[in-house]
C-alpha cells in the first residue's frame, strides 16, 4: 500500500493542524459560553501544546537522522577521493621508479606506464590515466622499431591487455597501444627464470 505522505512531511501537516487550533482558540477567547463546566480555550491550548511538542520532536529527529547520514556520506566521499589521489600518485611514481630501474630505456618506459595503468584502474576517479596513455602513445610512436625487442610473460601481457580494453570501453584512445602490446612476443616463466642471474 502506498503511503499518503512521507515521514519528512509529517511536521508540515502537524503545523497546519496546530495553526488551525490556534485560530480556533483565539476566536473562543472572545466568546462567552455559559454555562460551561470546562474551559474550551484551555483544552484547545493543551491540544495545541501537544501538537507543537510533536512537531519539535519530529524536526529534531529528522535533523539528527539526516545530519548523521550526511556526515557518513561526506566522510565516505572524502575517503574515496583521498584513496584515488593516493593511487594516482603511486601510479605516477611507479612509472618513474621503473623507468629509473631500467636505466631509462624503452622497455622500462613501457612497463612503467603499463604497470601504472594497472594500478590506477582500481580507482573510481582516475587522475593519472590520461597522462600514462599519452606517454605510452609517444613512446610507441618514437620507438616503433624497438617493439620487437620488448619481452613480457603471457600473464603480464594478458593483464595489460585486459586493462587497455577496459579503458577503450570507457572511451580512451588505446587502439595503437593494444596493437603494439599484442604484437610483442610473449615469453614463458621458464625462459624468464633462465635469463635471471
């Protein structure tokens, strides 16, 4: 069954009733009714006081309820924004860190940016994504001939492509990056282990 009015509308209806009773009690104060064994004005004032008390209760209850709800939602939104900003900073520095580890070579640039995108994908608001995509596109355009020498495992390649396709669905221009990553020769874990000292 559909409700006639919401809980938040209750104080307004009670206010109207209280106003009507106030007018009635004011009118009765100018009228002499004899013989009357009970005080009509007193009764109406008592009823009016009850309605006013109920109105105050509802207003106080609504204020406390909505204030708690707003505080909770504000805190949650603030925490999510802080987490997204932290992820963006981490993603950016992850890219810089891996570039320096690879002595600023092509492979380090590519993997640094790709790992940054994977990390940034966990955020609701992605602050560093456009910058990382732009860096990848520039690297691929400048070092297209070096792609054949870039190696990565099947697991890495699959993870990168999953993120890139997801970004493509969000409207990001990742076609050239997807094409470049797809063309890279995958290596097995065993081959990777053999190359490690």
